[in-house]
C-alpha cells in the first residue's frame, strides 16, 4: 500500500472509470457527472499527497480481488471493489432507486427494500474502512454525496483524530419527504459523524438541522448542533467549476474552428439551441423537447432556422426508470424529426454518448441558447460551464428555477419546467432577444461564475472545517 495521505476524498466513483475492451485491454476514462468535474481539478492541482477512494465503475469478480492502489496524474487512487450484487443493491437499488428520487422531490416514486439498505450499510462500511487505512494522522477526509451518508460516523468511530467533512451534491429534501425513509434516523446519525456537513443551498442545510431536532431530539442553534460533546455545523456551499480550464479550452483556435464547423454542418441556422445532460428523469429533457415541438406545430418557430442539439449522456442504464426515460426521449426526438427534419438536417440532433471535454466546449461555443430545464437539480454545472465558455459575451441561458444554480444565476432566463406554456414563452423571448440584452445578462452571469469558482468553493469549506475543528478542540480542554 502507498504512503498515507493528509487530504483524502471519498466518493462513490473514482475520477476515472475502468473500461475493459473486447480484447481484454484495460483503459481509464473520465467518470460521468458534476462531482468529478468539480472535485478532480482541485485534487490534481494540489501539491503533495492527495488520495481518492472510490469505485472503479465496473463489476469486479468479487470483493476479494481488489484493484491495487495506483498513481494517476499525481493523485493516488484507491479502488473500492463492488461485487455484482452490491452494484444492484447498493448502487442501482438504495442509492439510485431509493435515495435519488426521494431527494429529487420524488419526481418518480422511491422504492425501499431491506436488502438494498443492508447492502448500503455494508458498502459504506467498506468505504469507511478504506478511508481509515489511507488517511494520515489528523488528515482531512472529505466524504461526498448521497451514496456515502453513513461513512462520516463509521469513520469517526475508527479514527477520531481525523477532520471529517461531508458534502451533498444533490438537493437535501424537505423534512416531510425525508420522513418517508425507513432508515431516516441512521442516515442523520451517519451525517452527524462529520465536523461540517455541506449542502448546495441554505434550504438543504436548514432541512437537515430541523430533522436533527424533529427526529433525533437534538437542539440545533443557528448553523450548529451539539452531538456527543462535539459541535457539528451545517451550511451551504454552492459548488462551481474550474473556470480557467474552460476558458483555456474555449480560447483554443481549433475548438473555435470546431464550433464553426458544427454550425456549418447544421446548415448555419439562425438559432442553435443546446441541451447537455445525463439522461436522467430529473433533468427535464422531455419538457424542453415538447416545448420545441409545440412551437414548431404552432408555426411560431421554423425548423429551417432553429435547430436543437440534445446530448443525453448514458446513465444508470440498468435502472428501470432510466430505461423508460430513454424510450420516451428517443420516441419524442423521432416524432419531431419525422415531422420537421429534412434529409441531412434533423430538427433535433440527438447524441447518446459520452464525449471529450473539448467537443463539449465546442458545442457551448456553437450554441446561441443553452437550455437547462431540470425539475430538480442540486446545482447544474453545465449551466456554469456554458457561461464560462462564452468569451465574446454572447449567448443566452434558459435555466430552471429548480436548479441550485438559479439562486446565483439570476440573470438567466428563469423558467418553471412544470409550466410548458411558460417554457415556450421563454424560448421565444430568448430567441428574439436583442444582442445588447444578451450581452447585459451574460456579463452579469460571467461576473458571478468567475468570482465563485470551484477553488473558492473548496477553500471556503476547508477553512470552515479547520476553524470548527480548532474550536471543538479548544472547547474540550
Ligand atoms: P450531474 O452531476 O447531475 O450529471 P452537472 O450538470 O452538474 O450534472 O454535471 C454534468 C457534468 O458532466 C458536466 O461537467 C458536463 O460537462 C459533463 N458531461 C455531460 N454530458 C457529457 C458527455 N456526453 N460527455 C462528457 N461529459 C459530459
Ligand atoms: O451528484 C450527482 C451524481 O450522482 C454524482 O454523485 C455522480 O458523480 C454523478 O451524478 C453521476 O452519476 P453516476 O455515478 O451514478 O453515474
């Protein structure tokens, strides 16, 4: 085993996924999702011995044959093995069929099964054990997201010397919804093992603190609650992106040329609308397609000059609700193209695969309007990436009120995705907006994103936890 680390990230996934090709060769590819986009650059830029504990994204033959720790671009990665049944019960089951829908307003009904919970407990314990064996004396261990909510308490039990932080990347639900969870008490106790519990929005932190009172009989006061003689704090830390790396890519002549090529291939339309999301039912992909379709049906836009690109990254493909979603989205795309596409010029250009970062940035540069319409989203980094890439100050962002990002990005065209007439009106408003109006909005959005980038997010969290830990130590003397 490699040396111990003084800064350890613990997340369900490693920043890279293991891909085993048909020829049996192993390669590694950047993992999907906003967590990795945000946290990976921080860890790679760190001087010194950073470590990342996580799953390699594939089913191992059994938990007895782990992949050995390895160095990857200056970061030590510690793979945590998951057996096929654990992937079903812990990852697809409890994490993504119980917690994910429950924490996203129960957009689809959450299901609860005791076997899934038991697997969640066992896998959380494995992650906690791995983190405990990797962390140096007094290290900072930063546990991430809903898949690992029991890890803070499990880790504290083994290693009380550690500074333990937890950050939830997705929304934390209203107390009434959280109350559905048969294991609500255990989840709250798990999170309270941290010194600092971070949320995307103040509402999430407030819900959590209220639950510690209602469900555990504790006495939260302000942003803090006392547990076993320790102070645990809960606060919001809106996550962001590594702005400079997106600016760098957007400045590259070859990426700009690729953007021009994309527009040319689309037939140089007047307006290019763009959606980029994991293919997830929280993201509101269907509603934006239906809004587009109705505007075409009503002759309020014309497919010869308004074209949409929808990138729908494959996600959680064995979970039933995701299969149903894929069928629905693809049926709608087919219907729109059947009615309005021309040979070589579909009205909706649909891409269902992962792509390199520079191609994503070229799409941001090619798009006049970015469409982000989730029914609920912890933050939504795609919205921030689009803003960071619009170096010439043009472009418009349509953004759901139900994305965490809407709290900061007030100069976006805000929409209620449950109101299709409202979505249609905002589409038209953004399409018709004069250049000066676009630039005014974009300038303000860029100021916000540039000032609050991911380094600022991490620094605030680390400073806060260092202070809390000091106060706790002084208090216990
Ligand atoms: P979530 O974490 O729910 O997936 P976010 O919008 O916060 O949503 O983050 C998604 C991240 O994944 C962004 O950094 C985005 O650029 C990236 N991404 C989305 N689709 C793709 C794709 N097809 N290929 C590569 N990266 C993608
Ligand atoms: O926060 C959203 C999130 O669940 C992250 O935990 C994860 O990195 C991302 O979405 C992708 O999801 P998955 O790991 O299930 O593919």
